[in-house]
C-alpha cells in the first residue's frame, strides 16, 4: 500500500512538473518550490473567522461544481489542511492584498482583508488541475499579491438584450474568478427599462418590452416582429446584489439620463419635451418597424435618439428623484451611475420649457443645460450620502462638483477630469469595448471596430500627460459589453473570453509584472479552464497559436 502511495505521488509530481504554474492576473511575486500538496474530499478547510466563510463557501461551491466534492469546514487548527486567515491589516481602502503558501503538508491563505483572502482563493483555484480528478495536486508555492487598482470593473448592458438572473450571476462569478470587483449594471436605455420601480409600474409593464427588434446591422434588414423584453423585480435585484457582495463584487447601477431614456418616455410620455410626437419619427428611415407604431414606443433599432428627458419640466426631476429614491437603497455601492452620454440637444433647442429653464438660470447653451441637469441629480445623490458617476459627456458645460468621470471616448475626458481633481475610471472604446470584434473576420454579427487581445493587453491606464498626483485619481479600469448584437449568454462568453484575461492583468497586476510573452504562455491553461467551466470562448487566437501563426 505504501509502495502504491509513493508511486501515486511520484506520478502526481511528474504530471505537475509538466504543468506550468499559470496565474492570471500575474501576482506581485511567485516562487515555485519543490513538492506538491494533494487536496481530496478528506482535506479539512480551516476557518476560524466568520468573515472568511464567504471565501470558504466559494471554494467549496467551485470544487463541487467542477470536481464533484466539498471540503469539511472546521475551526480546529490543522496543519494538513487549507487554512484561511484574515489579518485585518487594512493598509488602505481596497488594498486587498494576500499571501498564499502551499507546502507538502498544507495550504495557508492570509488576506489583509476578507476580500484579500477571497482573492487568495481565486489564486488557489488556478493552481488546481484543469482536468476533473478526485485528488487535486497543487504545487508548493509562495505567493505575495496585491491589486494595482481599486476599481476593477466590467459593464453589462441588459437593455438592448435582456439576460435573466442566472446569467447575471454567472457573469459575476467570472468577474470574481478574475479578481475584478465592480459590476456596472446598465439597467436602462432606449430599448428597454429593466428595473422594477414600485411608484412607476409602467416603467417595466410598458418600458420593459418592445414590439420587435431590427434584424441585421443597424438600421436593419428587417424586423423580428416579436415582442421582446424582461425586467428584474426589486427582490431579484436584491438577490443579485447579495450574490455579488458574497463574492466581494460591488454592483454599480446605471440609470441613464438625460439621454437614452426613451423607454421611460414610452411609459410616461410627459417626460419628453414633445409628448405628442410618436417614436416612429425618431426611427431610422431605412429601418423596418414591428407592430404598433402609434404614440410613444420602446425603440426597436440601435443608435442615439433625439427623444430625451425634458430638462425644462419640473416633473422630469421629480420622476428621476423618485426613481433614485427606490434605486439607492437597493445598491450599497458608493457610486451611482447616471449615464449622461450621447444626449442630443435638438429637442431642448426647440422646447419652450427647456428654453425657459435656460433663461431663468442664465445658461448660455444646451451643454450648460445638461450640466444643470446633472448637477441637480448630483445634489440629490450626494444628499443620500452617495457619489455620482457618469460617462465623460458630463464634463461638457461644466462638471458637477463631486462627480467621478468614466472616460469612454478615449482618454481625453479622463485626463481633463483628473486635471480638475476628479476621480476617473478609464474605459476607452479603443481598448475596452468588448462588443467590438476580436478578429477582422468574425463569424457572427458585431457592432464593428476591431479589438484583438494584444491590443487590449497593451493598455496602460496612466496617461503620460498626467503628473504622478493627478494619475492617482485614475481609480481603475473597466471593460464594457454593449449588447445590441449579443442576444444569448453564449455570445457574452464568446465576446469577453479571452479578453477578460487581459483586462484582469491591466486592472490587478503591477506594471512591471505585465508581460505579453508570459501572458501568452499562460493562455492555453486558461482555455482549459474555460472548457472546465463549460464556458464558450473565442477560439481564433488559440487556433492561430496551435498552427504557430499567431502574431
Ligand atoms: C457609450 O458607449 N455611449 C458610453
Ligand atoms: Zn424640454
């Protein structure tokens, strides 16, 4: 028996030798020692601090889903197990560092915060074999690790296409597995309002559904002529927020204003400058409309719409404040996103109410009216103890005093905001729009733009134009997944993988740890993990690697 055991461990060691330690995002320091530790269902999971139970639960759920067993949790110290410790040496907010040490006898993960310990669990998961086994051999390693940026996010648009709770949870799991910690939930847009607001039931009854969707590329080659939509109840929102919080992910909700609000206008036409003008008049002339086209309707094509919230009528502000009064308590996030992007000023120029508002407040143009709008909303959000975040258009006409800027039209807005001493999240289209295709010739419809993996990886969030102090205001990065051409969960996975790997190294890894050749060498293992998860992914880059023709 002893002989067989020895043979077993020699075999494990040999198998492991062939396996490269492959952690994404790359840790601050990693030393591989001799020896292995074998995890099996009899390995104790030692947890003495209640705060670490979330990390233990995540590990156990992962082990059960992927390998078919759970570990018994104990508070009794055991050198032969996996021990979780959170030291609570909180160095700075969000400095979620950890250390992981595995030897032939056991594993110890020590986080500086509970989130740090949780990130250590993600690293442990990446030490596990990428084939299903009853005994999981991991190498002896010493890892010290900490994040580069506090804000490490991804956005999912659930308006253009709706994704039910299980997919949203899966998306949050993917973030957690990549040490990302912000889920920006784009809940409202012209094509659908997706969050229940009890005071305004028509928002979801009417605004949550459209009578058709264009087919093909905007403005479309036809129409599905099918009613399409969905929304999350407040109970479901709470469930998702808790699910995320259990994974140390903060959900940042986005309620779009003053543009991209026409699904709300379909429900409550008086929010428009011109309630009597039917939506079809804003629909592209070459598009095909499905179903009823009278009055205000939920939009069936993509793009930017001139029918925006009226900035002149007081009832617009009452409505939006009522909405936020219900939204804010659902989301513990410090940041509340109000959109602010792509708001055409055509209707405001013609609207007597908007013009009256401008005159009364000495606003010299419609950009200043937008600034007035955002500043009013900021006061309201600040009065609830929260901070407003918006797309970089909120700089136009004057930035609200405490606002955080999400820079998407390149880095220009982010640079300007940092120079004005505002915090910034960088999410430039040219590096972080994951709705863009990954190769020149995609096998399904995408919005356009070409954003291969190498290009994503090459991004450096600190612009050269900023001083060291200004650069400190870049709180992090985010990639965005707009879903005009993403109709199914599998396509979400296809668009984000493997680009989420690159995002995670930009967001987490120290600048001097980023290395394309090393990153590339870690990808095959990551593809095996996708297979293990049953996740879809973009294989083109991998195929080129196998053929030896990848650039
Ligand atoms: C955006 O892509 N309109 C923020
Ligand atoms: Zn108006």
